[in-house]
């Protein structure tokens, strides 16, 4: 098979990895509530039409559901997250909830796997090697982040919610995404970043290759480009601005945490003023980025057009009902 054909098939799989076909299964009588229905699940109680007699298949399904290996399996979700991260995120936040394992459960499952592998490898925290001039609160914070990878990664990526929501608000492929959707975007990215850190730890230990510096920004670029649909430079400068604002936001919260246990004896108001300066810089950068994104935005995306059609239909329906 020609290499171009392989790439084309892979790109086609990235965008549409599954297909659904409707099959008329006939009428069924629910063995739980007695309601007659057509389809796979009872619309009254939700029980599957095949949940009647216990068979060996029922035993196998029960075992797979315990370990999240059913239709929305954890391994399948992680595989898609590595090879089509942006498309998977867009599928989920656009309403296709059955395409993957729930993102919060996925994050904590990966965190457990991370802790187990690090424990088996005998890795220890290297936070104690930081310089003596580092404030105790930063040492405590770094220790806590390393001991709680899921919460730590989620805390770090949550600082990207506001920058992503503002700078990618007029994206071609997913226009006007909401703040709750941006939260779920960062939940997926937290899982992906935790996987990157785990791969980097394994490669550094066994292959003596250090690529963590390149892997995380590379995956952010791939995921954001697939999700939002901007071209190379439009995606690149927005991610760069998001990263700068992310650093400012983390500095602000680090200063806020630093004030109660300030060992230097300096005035807390001066530290608070420095934190507010970081916050003001972040707001100014985001305002400029939002203005540029709004001025350079093109026609509405398919998602935005669909939402406008739904709004127009509801408005017309309400007007007809009032008459």
C-alpha cells in the first residue's frame, strides 16, 4: 500500500473513527417493567432488552464493566487521546458522550496507573534538591503536586481554562464554546499531559531520552489545531499567549499562597501588589488577544450555524405558539 494512501486512511480515521447503523430489532417486552418498546433499551426504566437470562456473555460483560472495558473502554479512550486528541475532545463536548470513557474517571485512572508505575520503578520525589532560597510554600506545593499527580496536573491545566476560552472563542471549527466546555477540554488535556509525563519518565529511565520539553507543547498544538481548526500560525500564537498568561496566573496564585507563610518578613501588601500586577498583565494580554481574534474571525463554523438554526427554530415555534 502506498504511503500516501496509508496517511489518507489514517487522517480519515482520525476525523471519523466510527460509524453507526440503525437496525430494526423488533418489539420487545421489558423483563423489568413490562413495557413494550422497539430498540435496545427500555425508555421507561432503561434496561437492555437482552437482560433476561444470565449467560456466559453476561458474566463476561460484568467482568469487563468492573474494569471499564465495555463499549467506552479506558484503553480505547487513551488510544484515541494519543492519536486524535482534538477530534476526540470535540466529539465529546459536541454531544457524542458515548465515544469515550468519562474524562474525570479517565484522569484519575491514569493517575493511579502513574503512581503504581512510579512506585514499581522506585522513583522518589526530587523536590528536596531545590535551592535554599526557595520559599517553603513553593517546596510544599511542589511536593504536593508530585504526590498527587491527578490533582496537580488538573490544577495546572485549569489555569488554561480562561485563556483558552477567550483566545479560541471565535475558532473556525468550534465557535463560541462555553466555559463548562473549556473545563472538560482541560480535563482531557490533564490526562494527556499526565500520559506525556509518564512516557517521558519511562523513556528517560530506559532509553535515556529526554523529550518532555517537546512532547507537552507538541500535543497542545496538535489537540488545539484539531479541536478549533486554526491554521499553523494562528494556532501557534494563541497557544503561546495562553502559555504566557498561564505562567502569570500561576505566579499570582503562588504569591497569594506565599503571603501567609512569608519567611522574609517583607510587607504582605507589597507581595499582593506584585500578584495584582501579574493579574493585570494577564487581563491586558487576553484583552488584546480577544480583540485580534474577533477582528480576524471569518464566517461562522458549522457548530455555530447549527446553534443559530436551533435558536431560530425555537423562536419561530414560540411565536407560533403565542398566536
